[in-house]
């Protein structure tokens, strides 16, 4: 757009442009600091500014490439990401055009031509023309999708607020005023601009007999209105949900670089005034930042297994609850007047609904981690109030007194390997691997076949391994996920001391929860070991032909991704490679698989306490399995095995549908 020479024929345009920009951006910066940055900086350090070059460079695909926004189209579930990406790229492109054609040309009307050359201006102008029309089409589709053919994730109270309508209207007005300014400039100046659409419309306007003065008036009015909308955006964004334009890039820069399921570790038990989080100052800076990064798009709630089975939890409402709590805290006159976020902005029941499955984090287009503040709230509820579900309380008591979470078991840590050729570390101190069995595999009868099969496979592959036997105790993971960080650290330190005493270097697990905990969280307590899930090692053994499945197992198998193996640690192919290696086995994918997988319902400590809602999570997952018409559901986690076993039995199909761990099938195929 060619800027007018003067404002109202008095003041040079560039003076008004720069003065108005200075005022509006100054106001916007002040609002951002008061409403966003000051509250964030009041939180605990999150330790997310390490490896800054890696963080910044790694964030580019998410910010400029819209990687997370477009991810949902890959999942064939939500193609609105394409529309959002077009709007975002349009925002970047028009912002660049404003720097050139408004801020540059208003001072020197030859700036754009000297920077881009005449041909460059035509190419850029054609691109902006295409973009402006595309944006108008996208906005129309967005209006239809949000308010006429409303998608499920947009039916929530938060997604139906007027902010979206305001932004869409302003963007549409920007495109319309761009076209009008170009067209009436052509009609007034009797010359062509860099806009093809403007030239066509301008030539047509000239045929209508419009006077030069009228065309000039409309051109200048459109130009100044366009500028006013741009500057209005800068002030509106900090007070609306669209502050995510500022928050989201920062959220990606401060993203978790390692495994997503890794929790923060309390390091100051002796000095801390309180444990966990209930007020703004208790949360870390990333958790507070997420509240401003949230786009209120509903994607997280739309995939949350707890929400989809009728429970109170909605990750979107949790994150927005955090934002409302921040507003409560910043408006309070004193520290004592700040209400607890628990019960006021985030319901207690919702805190315990979370499975920590990571589905919300997987789909979030702005890099948020909704379940992390919930764990800190659990820590407060458990260690400060205490407020904990009955079943969880029993499991924690068992962990404290017996070193495992299971009530009523008659098995010991030695029961599962009776009659097997297996040695303990005290008997074989030179073992290469510690085979970590885990509480469920050792003490729950159905799951005991998993380590028994593991022993058979490892012996056949001549892997030098040993177990801890009676010296093994729980990793502490259930205590940690249920909020008792103190108990977790006691158990973890006990294990680390045992590992160090035997000189353990490599650990092999069959439970993804143990795997995640020892691999990613023990290092925070000084316990760094090479940790593998069995699927990784066995997949390599098969590839190297150290072991070779030969016996046909004629079954259709639908593989269920464990959340803590798949989403939280990115291991998808290794278990599938095991399944594919078995002769006669046909691998089938469920609709919800890999990163889009659906939790079995046991995560976050839910194995040990009852869930509410209209449906059990494992029953919903069982329904998804049955839809595949597969004979067997394959798992690689003892929790998943138990939940799917119960689901199959509840549907009355246990005679025709089986639940098998992959190592059980593999051992059978080895003959």
C-alpha cells in the first residue's frame, strides 16, 4: 500500500505512523509486563534456559513451520491446522509488508522500490494478493466451523467466547482495507500499483466515474483505518487469549528437551516452607508461562482419555484455571488474600482424574505441558493437606511399609523365578545387565509370565544378566505420580544405593513406568544408568539374528502403545518390530495408535484407586481394540496387560479375545 503524503493535509504521515506506533507499542509492552511477565518471573525457576542455542534453533520448526499445528492433520482428525498455519504465515508476511510499505515508504517513498526493485515489488505484491484472498476464504471457513458446523473441541464454554470473533473480524477488515486502499489509490492516482487485484478494481472504479477527490478520500481513509487496526491489534493481544502469540514461542523455547514424562524433583525438603503447589508463587515459571501460551483451542481436552470417558478433568480448563488464578493473585492486596488454586480455579476431582498419559502435551500446538502443574498440586494435596483417594492412600502405605503398592498378595519377590535358570547379582556380580522385574511382574500372578518369558529369551540369546531378587524394591514411581515425592525419593535412593553397591551399569526393564523413572528421573538424584526397555534390546537381538522366531503364531494382533513407552519416550517401532518378526502374526493398528494412542487407564496411580465418570478408561480402550476385529491385543507393559485383561473380561469376550505381552508371544515363537 502506498502511504498518503500527509495526515489531514497537515502532518507528514510518517510522524503520525511512528508516534502512534510508539504509543501503542509502549502501552502493549507495559500491559505485557504487568499482566504476563511479572507474574511469570515471580514463580520458581524452571531450569528451562539451559542449552539455549539448541532450544532456540529447535523451536523454529514449531514456531515458523507450525509443526504442532499441522500435526493433527497427519492424524487425520483435525484439518483446521492448515487454516491456522495460513493465518500465521499471513501474519508474518503482512508484518513484513508493513515494515516495507508503511514504515519504510512513509519516510522515503522510494524505499520499497530500492529494496525490492520493480520486479520484486510486483512478485511480492502478487503474493500478498493471493494471501489476502486466501485469508478471507480461511476466515469464512473458520466462522462456519466455529459457529455453524461446530467441531467437538470448540463446543466448550472457553472456546465459545467472543475473542475469536473479534480477531477474525479484525483480520478480515485488514484484508478488506488492504484491497480498498489499493483499488482507490489506483482510481485516484490514475496509475497502477504493485497489487494486481487493486489494479483490476481501480480500473473498474475509473469506469464508474468516481472523482479523484472521492477516490483519494476513500483511499486515505482505508489506509489509516488499516493502520489503526494494526496498532489496535498490538494493544488488544496482551489482554486477550491471543497473547499466545507472545507466549507460545517462549513455551517452545522452554520446552522439555528430554522425555516428556519426566517430572521436576524437589531438592530442598529440609528448607522448603511447603511442598507442592497451591498458589502462584509455588508453581515454576514454565507452568505459569503455559497459562499465557494457551490458545484455548480445545485440542488437549478433545484427546484427554479422562475427559472422553466423562470425568471432570479438562486440560484446557486446567491451564486456563491457572491463568485465572494468576489474575486472582496479581489483584490481591496481600499474600494472605490470594486464594488457593485448588477448589477455586481447578477442581480437586480433576486433579486426581489425570492419568499423566501425555496425550494433551502431544497435541498441544503451543508447547504446553498441562499435566505437570497437576502433579505439583497433587504433591501439595498429599504432603500438606493431606487429601488423597482411599485406594491411593492404601497403595502409598504399602509402599512405605512393604516396598511395593500391592495389597493382599501372597507372592514374594522370589516367587516368580522358582524353577528358572536365573541368578541374582550377589551370585553373578559380573552380569552385563540387571533385569529389573518390577512390583507388578513379581507380585501379580498374571503378570509373572512376563519376566519368566524374559528369562527364557535372554538365556536363549546368551545375554549375561542377573536380578536383585529379594533386594529389589519399588522404584517409587507410583508414589511420585500420586504426589508423595518424599516417599518416592526414599525408595529411589534405596535402589540407587543397591545399584551402586553391585556396580550396575545397564538395566533392562519390562515395565515402561520403571523404565521412564529409572532412565529419566533417577539421574536427578545422582543415579545415572543405561536403561533399556526390553523391546529395544530384543528388537536388536532379532535384527542381528541372535534369536529367530520360527514357530508360526496365527493370530491378528492389535498393538496397544503404552503411554510411558510411546508418547513419553518415543519408542514406537521396537515393539512393532518384535511383532512383525513372528511368523504367522498379522499386525493391525488401532485407530488411536502411536502418538495418538489411548491410555489403558492405569497411569498416574490409577491402577490403585477407583475412577469416576461415565465409563472406565480401559473399557473405552477395549472397545477400540474390538473394533479392529483382531484376535489378540499385544502389550508391552504389565499395567496395560491388567487393564486390557479386565476390559476384555468385562465385555464377555475373553474366550475369543486374548491379551498377550509381546515377550510371551516371542518366547512361544522361539520354540
